[in-house]
C-alpha cells in the first residue's frame, strides 16, 4: 500500500483526499490545512489525522506521496519540504509563481530521484485524450487553428492569480499536448475590469513553429460557464466540450484530395457533424491514478514538472505581452 496525504484541503484538495481514499493500493493516512476547522472537518470525513502545520505532518507520518493543493505562492516551499523528506509530489497547477521556483523544484526532485507531477487536469479529460489519438492518426490532416474558450463569472473564492495563469494555463497545456510543437511568438491583450490587481480577461495569440495558431479567449466576466476547444484543420473541425466530455467532428466535404488544389478550386464545404462516443471518467481520478502508477512503476508521470514549467513560461510571457502591448518571441 502506498501511503498518501494531501496538503491544503480546500475545494480541490478535499477532492484529492476523496480520490486517494477510493483508490486501490493507496491509503490516505493524513491531511493538513492551515485552517484548522476545515482540516478537522475533512479529517473526520475520511477518518484520518488532520494537521494545522504541514511540516508536522511530514515529520510524523511515513508518506510515499503527497498532493500539494495550497495557494500558488506556497507551492515552492511546501513542495521542497516534501521532496527533502523523500516524498513524491503532485502539485496543483501552476507549478509555481516564478520560473526560477519551478526550476528549483524540478532540480531538487531530480536530485532525490523523486517524481514531481503537475495537476493540469484537462490532460486527463477523456474527450481530449480521444482527440489526441485522432489527431495522431491524421484524421484532421494538417492543423491550422486551435481556439480555446474558457470563461465564466468571477469566482467567490479569493484569487492569487489572474486569468492567464489560473485559467488559460489549462488550454496552453492542451495546445502543447495536441501540437507537440515549440512556440515561435505570442501576443496578448489583457484587461482588469473586476479584480483590482490582476487581469480578468485575456485575448491571446500563440504562433507555433509547426505553423498552427492558438487563440486563447479567457475571462472571468461572462455570466455563463464555457469550456470549449475547437481544432480546425484540412479535413474539418473537432470540437471538445470539457464540461460534458463530448467530442464532435464537423466534416469538410471537399477534403478528400489535395488541400492546396482544393483551396484554389473549392475551398471548404459544410459536411456531416458527428458526435463521437466517449467513455466518460472523472479527470481527477485519472490524474491521481497516473501519479500513483508513476510512483509504483518508476515511470514518468503524464504531466511532469518540465511540462508544468513549459506552461508557466508561456503563461508569464502572455502576461508580459499584455502589460507591454508587444509581440514577444519564445
């Protein structure tokens, strides 16, 4: 049995505790939260000790792995404390507040031969996994555009991140995952309409070296929750609804031959729309199952520290572009 714990049991961390408690071959042995009342409530729910000081928990409990779900500003010190004690870590996204912090976390884990996974949960959405499989098989042909729409009302919980790092980071990770291409340049426009210190709207463009264009349409100002990703290519368009785990394909009826010739002769024709069958699964459960397998089998987790660093670097570059109103090269 692998012995697991969770540091930070707010909305996300409490779900980590729930899933660990349900997984075969894993024993949830403790949780920690600076809010003693909240920690005790979660501890009672899962019948495990609750610590108000995570350091005390790391010292007293014999742990194999831990989820870190504290505010972003604490990811770096908490993760390093766990690594120093020889514990494998899954840290919620973003990996850290700065590139330097992320690099140190990755290096410390490497030195101790420990796994450092990052909680980019959309990577484990069954609709995204199926989309990746179909793109890898060439079903869309050449990819032209990935358009991500992630928007909703301003959250009640206190935010220590703007929308670029908090929300758009999900879609940045998925763009890297689907395209497997470095970035050439970025441009962003950001706005601060509700939050006094951090951006709550992003209109971002990412040009990839393989020629594809990524569009990020992200905000906390829309009164309805939207989580969609459209991938347009030679043979049509795939559309993912992250919330319902649905995947649709919109066919380009003229895409049977050579695209360059068709562009001259016919262009694009509207064809059939197909809703593809997806076996639904809770992404968080799939994420933690992957982390547990990585620890047990000694293999790389699906979303590594290096993956998290790559997303953070691009997210911070978009923030900077929005502040400077400048096109930035990668």
